[in-house]
């Protein structure tokens, strides 16, 4: 399907794709580990399966980003949806470790393929409709909010589905992945029939395989050498640290506050849903924050400071008990995700301003890889720190790391940013815009 669409139509399609992309992971969040456990997997086997997912995702981030730049984001999005359908359908039927392992590998491929193409499709389509000076923030903000709403609704629906499915019909805990597979199938149909793509030069398989490594290398060079993109890549790593800190340490904290692991699991499901709601709010708020602060870079500083203060609040209340501590933890969690979303959305806009269509997906994958690298470092360091020095110390260190990352947005380089020939950019008030002289 080829052709151009209006900016309004592109936004509607982008919102639907963003929602459907994140609905399957949301549906799976609350029940995946329980399903594996009930099917007889040990905790070590579950850990291996989840690690396989992470390794596949990390290993394919850059190649799939390069592939999207070579053959177009629409084809890669469709492939991601197809892999998601296959992975979740297999998970529904899985009864042993091998089947779950293959399912997680398929899901890892799907996750790597879905990293960035929807945003890239929207940005490219908006540029064709309104020109390179089009304001990206409102649409990207609504797309990010749509994904967060999908996660929020998905985690609630996925948690409730096993309670509503009779055992005579199917194994209750298999209902969430089945629903996720259906949602992914709908996404596949939407991508194939509702996302027009510009006509591209036909390329042989050999040409595609030759083009991907060159595109990946060019995108990585751009992210490393460009002063603005280098800062944004480091900011993504800091985001990985803070997100891992709450995902790693919050469940145990809530279990301690709730009194039992079961109540803690329920509390975490509710808090996670509230966090996704906070994320949606932060994404929707990001354009206003940027306007009030005087630019996207300055707005990112505000979001980063808010995130650091929220983590600091978690550290300050780590020694408290009772309902007040539970409420304070939930409130800090929501504020934290709102702050992360403000910063993330504005970083996304700055990134897309700093690149052309030719390397848009590769640079997005580089940013995603940096986030996951920060998450891996946090997993190794913060867990040990929390075990040795306590939760307050781990969250205090996280808050300092995040606060320090705010400095990346100060005095964003002005003047020309080193780029490939014919794609020079210049910066005005911290926002990267196309050079009208090119």
C-alpha cells in the first residue's frame, strides 16, 4: 500500500498502531511468570527463558533498526506483529521449558522489530504532509500516551482475565497470551492495510543484506559523533537505570508494606497500572512543559528533575511502614513515571529532529540499546547495593545518577551539528531543526 495521507489521518493511524503495539505486553505482564510456574517451570528455568528474551532483543536492536531504514518501517512493523502472534500463540499452548523458551525468543525478535518504526513512520508521514518544519511534539506525545494507556488497560485486563475464564473452556492463565495474540493479529491487519508507505526502489535480497550493515554503521557513527545525539544516547542510559531501579526494588518493598507476597503482588499490579497512567499523563503533558520551559531541551531538564525528586522520595520513605508509606510509595511511583515520560518524549522529538529518514530507525535503536545497557548496569549494581546497604541507599544513588543526567541538556550545542553530507542541522533554543539552506 503506497500513497500519502493527511497529517490528521496519519495521527489517527499512529495512535491505533501505538495502542495495539503495547496492548499484548500489557496483557502478559501480570500472568506470564505465574503461567510458567503453573506449567511446571522452576524459577531458574523461568530466569533462563526471560534472559533469552533479553539477549535476543539486545542482539537484534541495531540490525532491525538498520533493516527498517533499508526496507521501510511498515514492513518491519508487520513482521513484528507476525512474530508477536506466533510467540503468544505458542505461549498459550506451552507445557514445558523448551516451548516457553522458543516463545520468548519469538517475542524477543518481535520486540526488537517494534523498537522505533511506528514513530519513524509517523514522523516521515508528517514531514511529507506538512514539511520538515512540522511540530512533532503533539503527535509523538499522543502516540506515547496511547501506548501507556494500552499498558495500563492491558495489565488490568490481563490480571482479571484468568478469573473470568472457566477451566472447562481453557487453562485460565493461558487466557492473557491468547488475548495478546488476538490483539497482535489486529495490529498486523492495521499495519498492512492502513499504513501507506512511499514507493521505494525494489531491492534484491542481496542488496538488502548489504545495505543493513552499512546503514547500521552510519547510524552508530552519527549517534556517537554528533554532540546532540551523543548526549541523548547517554540520557537514554540514565532512563534505563531509573526504570530498572523501580522494577527491581519496588515489588519487594510493596510486599513488605502489604504484609504478604500475595498482597504485595496485587499491590504491585495496581501500582504498575497507576504508573502507566502516570506515564500517559506525562507524555500528554510534555509539549506544555516544553513551551513553559522555553524549548524541548529545557523541558527535558524539568522532567529529569521531577524524576530525580520522585526517586529521592522513594529513598526518603524507604524506612517507613503502614498505609501512609504504601500511599507515599505509590504516589512517588506515579510521579516518577510521569517525569520519565516527559523527558523521554522530548528526547524522542530531539532525536527525530536531528536525523533524516535514511537513519531514523537505526538511531532510535541505538537509543533503545543505550537504555537497555543502563538497565543491565542497574540490575548488576543496584541489587547488590540494596542487599548490602538497603533500599534507601540504592534509590539515593539512582536519584543522583538521574539528577546528574539533567546536565546533558544544559547548553545544548548551538551551531552546526556534524552530520553526513547533505544533511546538516542547526540548533535554535535547544531544538534541532532542518537547515533551510540545505
